[in-house]
């Protein structure tokens, strides 16, 4: 419940003229109400075509050693919003298991030595030139693992490590793609129905400002078309009346 409402509050905080700091504060406000922790080290990025991790970011939880530069939302911005909430301290550690998700580092070049690595790198360049991929996406996963190993050694790939909380704690995650429009904000993807009646929380939202932010309707319907159609209808009725007269 905390993660869902924090996600809704974060979406509402994304609007023209607002800042990334206000989104982080909205997430923190909801977590405080539910007596849970926002997970540290999580970033939501401004995204563009072929780019999921732009330089402008929203930090899930700001700490003394984890801060980001403040920036203001503008019309046309698209945000990949990730909200993570933990029942524990929200300080995950890297899992011992091997990660299987990677992304090409476009800034780095190197002539690979092994034939299997060169074959893997060529296929990756054709199929996943800029976006992340999983090793299971390749037909020969054994050769892919060999290629990944040499690519990692020479910084040709960025690994997405698996993180874990302390045993017994639970982490909830909601994500969406949010677009900032001149008059309002719209959720392009990730607006999955959530039945709040299926969950019972020990704590609940009490602060009116936080509740208002969570329940805020994002999309403002444009009434201009309706007004124009009514104007044409009135004009048409008036013309009919004159014609009858």
C-alpha cells in the first residue's frame, strides 16, 4: 500500500514548473505515514528515444551521501518512474548471485580477442545497440556468457546487479512511464489497476496534503472541443430558426 500510494504521489508531483526534489519529498511523505522506508540508491531517469537513463534523475530517497542535482520539469519531458519501498531499512546490498542483465557502454571501444566474444558482441550490436538485454535472449547462452565475461573485463558492458534486503524484509516496487504535457501530466504506461481492498495496512495516510496528492487526478480533459461543438450547434439552430422564419 505504501509503495502504491508513494508511486501515485510521485506521479502527481511531476508537473510543469515542479522539480525532482518535490517528487522525492512526496515519496518520503507517504513512507513516513506508513512507517516504512524508501529504498536507497534508486534513480528514476528522464528518458528519450533509444535512451532509458538520461542525466536528469529523480532519487527515490535522498541521504547525506546520496544526492542529485535539482532540475525543473518542462513540457515534453518523459520520465521512467521507479518507486521502491521496503519494510526494513531500505539499504539493499548486492546479491552474491551472478547478474544476467546488461547494457552496451557506448563510450568505450576495444578489440576483443576471442572469436566467441566478437560473435556475441556483433549480435548484441545488431539486436540491442542501446537498450538492456538478458543473456537468455541469445540462442547460445554458453557462448554469450563467455562474450559477456570478456566485454565486462574491458568495460564494454554495464551490468545491472541484483540487490537484496535483509532476510525477512519485503520490498515493493511500482513503475510507470510519465509524460509532462503543457496543461497536465499523463501516465503512458504502468497504470495497472490496483485493488486496495485486498490489502490491510497497519498504518494509513492521515495528513490532508499527502492524501490530496495521492488522490489527485492527473489528466485534465480538454473542454475546448466541447465548447466549440456547442457553439456550432447554437449557430446551426439559429440559422434553422431564421430559415423557417
